[in-house]
C-alpha cells in the first residue's frame, strides 16, 4: 500500500492536517466545510478543495501530529505491540516477514509483485501467523484485516484507541469545572433530561476553546460529581436561571440594631386553596389569595399584613396601614407576667401599640405592586425612606422569606385544602371539597402570626445567644432606645385609600367619567391659597364609588358625593363600572346620558339574580376581603368627616359677605359661633 493512500473521512470532529497545522472539521454542509484549529479560529473552504489537499501525495497521514506524543506515552508492552503491528503492515506491503531484513527476497506467495490480490495475501499471511501463535486461521485473518484498517490512519492508528482520547479514568474530574461552568452560563429555559443536557453540552464544548467533548457516560459521571458538590445546580431551570442571573454575594452582612431601623415587605401566594362564598354551588370558584406581610428586621416581629386575591398597590397599602394602626389601636389592658399589655388575642399579647416605633426605612422588591405612585405617595407621607432590593437577589429580605417558609410548614400544611407551592406537592383530593373561605383564612393566619410573635425564634438566638421571642426582643430594644408616642388617628384611614390628583373645575372633579361635586370644591377654587395649583388629591374606596374624599389645607376631611347620588343609590365599585362600560361598548352616548344609564343598570343588576351572579363572579369576594381589612383599620379612627349636606354652602357665605358682616365658624367649620368677639381669626385667615 503506497504511503499516500491514507483513508480519511470528511465528517464533523474528524482531525485533518493542512500545511502542518492541525484542524478539526467543525461542520460539513453540501458544498462547504468549516475547520477549527487548536486556538478556536474558524476557517471555511469548499469541500472539494479539502478533498484534494488531503489526497495529495505529500499529504501527511491523519493523526500524525499526535505520533510523537504517543511514542513518548506508550509503555514498553504497548510499544512492542505497535512494533509487531508495523511488522505485519510491512509484511503485507513488501512481502518480507518480520524476521527478514529490508534487502532480503520476499517469499513468492507473499510477494505483492506476484500475488496482486489483497485477499490472497491476507490469507497467506494469516496461515503463517496462525501457526506461529497457535490460533485459528479465521481469527488471524480478522486480526490482519483490523491492523491494515488501522494503518490507513498512519502509524498513530496502530496505537491503542484509548491513547488517542483523554484518559477515561481522570476525564470526569478534568471536565467537572467545564460542566459546572456550562450549567451556570448556559442556564436552560426549561428543565431538560440528561440526554438533552449532554447533547447541549457537546454543542457548547465544540465552540469553546480547549474543551473536551466526552462520551455520554463520562458526562453523566461528571454531572453526578457536580451535583454532589453544588446541589443548587440540580434545581429546576427557573431557580437555576435566577441564581445565575443574580448579583454577586455582598461580603458585608446587614445587621439592624434598633427597632424601626429597617422594615421588610414582601408578598407570597398562599398554599391553601379557598372557595368563593358568593359563587353558585354549581359553578364552584376556587381562589388562591396572596399574603402581604411586613416584618421588623431587628426583632423579626410581624407588624402588618393583608390578604388579597391579587397583590396590588392597595393591598400593599393595607399592610402598611395595618402596621401603623396597631401602633394607635387601643385595647383593654391585661396583666401578663406582672406587666401591663393590651387585650390579648386568643391569649397572646399584642405589644406593638404599647411600645410604638415608626419605621425609618422600608426595604421592598422592584415589583410594580410596591414601586408605584400610590405606594410612593403613602410612604413619603409617612416619612419612610424607600430602599429597593437588589434585582434577583432575595437575600436582602431573607428573614421575611424564611418566615414565609415557616408559614408554609408550620401553618399552611395543617390546613385541609393545602395544595403546596408546586403541582408535584398537590394531593389527589386537595381541592375536592373546599371548606375554607377568606374569612377563616384571615382569622387563622392572624392566630398563627400572633403565635409567631411570642414563640422562641432561632434567628434571634443566633444574634443574641438567648432564647427570645420577637415580642420580647421588641420590648427590650424599645426600652433601651425609647418609643414614639403615636397620636390617635383622625381620618387617617382615608389617606391609605387609592388616590390621585385631579383638576378642580366649577363642575367638580371627574374620575372615570363620574363627576363629584360639593361646596368644599368651590371653596378650594375661590379661596386664595386653598389649592394653589388648581388641583386637589381625592381618595376613593374601590368598592363604593358613590362618594370620594378630600382634605382641606388644615387636614379636615370632606365627603364629595357623586352628582347623581340619591338616597336610593346602591353602592357600586370599579368592577360594576367595568361591566357597565362593557354593556355600553359600541354605542354613542353623551357623558351625562352614560352616567344616568350606568346607575340604572347597576340598580337593575342588584335586583336581578342572574346579573347579580355575573357581577359577583369573584369580584365581590375580592372586594370584600379588602373592605373588611379597611373597616378594621377604620374602626380605630376617631376623626369626623364633613358631609356635603352639613356644609354651610356657598350661597349663605356669599350673602353674609355681601352684607359686610364678619363670618366666624367653629373649628370644624360647621356652625356659626354665638360670641363673635371671642374669636381671633375668621374662616379665610387660615388660608392666608
């Protein structure tokens, strides 16, 4: 066989040598081939040109670049085997037996010039070798054919194939860092099997510099090692991708030392399925609510919470309102361990109203339910600094996240309709018979939260090396650093309602095409300094849009009713307006006509059972969840709201001013004072 008759296949991962440079065939298309050298540089050429280059007479055999390394690494036994194989190849090509010298005459039945047939020469060589080795002739023929097949790749092909690849014994350990980097850098969009992961890794390794493409068995062994040392990489794709995209770990641990220094707020879906109490029995509606909770970071005390079908700015605001309301909420005092506490709830004391300390800073994530105009306005009004958490890094709120984990294992798993946080945790009959409504869920969550606040906390033991509860830690730090006297609420609950700034007009203010007007609106327009920008901030209850609320510059609250409100107008909310707008879609009505039609439709729906069921379709349940929590907060408020019918009215004031008389009102602005001389200021001096 001539020296240039090397057999070589043009296929991916096949090595070739061109002009003394080693390449590996990367891809093969219909007419082009892509080559990649040892440093990762890619070269393309026509496939016919590559075939001519590797078929030239002076073309080196394949794997010739590895021959020197193979000779150095081969053991004496392996070198003897290679020498024997080379002698058999020489025997086939020249007819000279292994013991003959190069100048000797070959045997007639082995001489290639006389016996030109390939099979005949192989049979003749096999008969001699079989006698010398004491083996069967057929197995010896197979051995000779195998050696000649390997010789088509040059002398390097005569070595053990395992020497042409990396050591299988140490390869899993060698590629372990590469597998770990692959799992981190090339995080999958979905969880995949080991087979798909192996194929993806091979494609990734072929495009990386100096990366080895192993067999699937070797890859699986390396993957097992990586999972054993880095368990977090074995999680599902969503968790793994979040960990890969998260920022680097901060080396400085944050440790608040005072009560109120840092509050944490976050929301999590409930792991208990509840039923809608207003849904038809034949059309049972399952509801999964969201918990929003606020934790005081230093003591791990849960200071506020709220529950809603969907987390939004209003639900977050109710949690903040609950926290501040507890600072002003007065209960009947009880004596507990020789000290006075507010009225206990199922035997557990609430101490936050006894030692109130408002927060300085609130750490929140970057969700729109927290970072919105409503939330920013509420926090700014309360004097709380806002600190957004690091993106895709839950360690800043780790204490609250751990509380949610305890809530799942210690409270929610004991409920009848526990469904877990994933489908794999859900039982067969977990939602077959739903028994809980949001009312029971709120009460049970309150009981468990109160128990959490008085139970020994392991996190506090790690900080103080003492067995303390969040309540006891709160009291200790409050007595050490002092408390803040919180005045009783006067219409403060209104300021936690959804709100927006609207322009004042002579017709009132307009929201969602509903016009609201009252005498206070005219005063805000006409009195200098009352509303310098010509705008006013209004507040509304999403479940009752028959009126909105506003404040004058002195902080007095006023009711601004809907202009079409009557004594028979039933309560309607934003959801009812959505239904009305859907019914009116496609028609052309003036604003005044549309407003009249809306209230007619709403009144009709309240009377008709079918429309009532359509109205309630889950929204009444969602609204009542929020309204009940707002009512609890409103119950502790001592403020009074000036109604539109109680206001003296613009006409009366105009008549008094026209007569040149001095108009003097009481502090609430409702009645004339009998003794005018005893008053130093009039109605308009406070706006000066």
